[in-house]
C-alpha cells in the first residue's frame, strides 16, 4: 500500500504541476490578450481623438469663413444705408432755401426772458440782442 500511496502522490504531484503549468500558460495568454486589447483601445482612442480634432478644426474654419462673409455683407449694407441717408439729407437740405427758412422763422413767436448772471456765463445759453433800426429796415425790404 505504501507503494500505491507513493505512486498516487507522484501522479497527483505531476498532475498538479501540469495544472499549474496550464494555469501559468493561460494566465500568460490572458495577459498577452489584455495587453493587445489595451494597445488596440489606446490606438482607437487616439484615432478618434485625432478625427474629432480635425473635424473641430474644419468646423472652426468654416465658422470663421461664414462670420467673415456675414461681416462683409453687413458692412456693404451699412455703406448702402449710409449712402441712402446722406442722399436723402442732401435732398432735404437742397429743397429748403434760405428764404423759406427766414419766412418760417418770421412766423414763429419767440418768448424771451432776461437771463440770470449764471446763465449768461453758461455756453449752453442762447444770447440775443436788440436789432438795430438798419437791420429791421433791411429785413422788411
């Protein structure tokens, strides 16, 4: 029986060593597979990041071009509006003669009062004087 026991222990020891070797081999294969997966994941991640950065750069370029085009159009529209405004103002100015201005002013009634001493020193106050007889006669002619 001692012999059987020794043979069985030896067989078990060999079998245990085989199982241990198998586990070691499997563990090495798993580690290798995990390493390949991590490398592949890192490469895929980097490729995606690069593609997204390129797409973002393209979008930024396109946005800058669109903003520049819109600015150009706005400037042109503003120039046109300014030209139209200036033209209308010139028309209105040319339409009114000095005689019409004088006639319109003559029709207005102006109410006045004496200014205080502080108001006389202010640049925002309109200062007037009595018209001379010559100015009045020239106006009536």
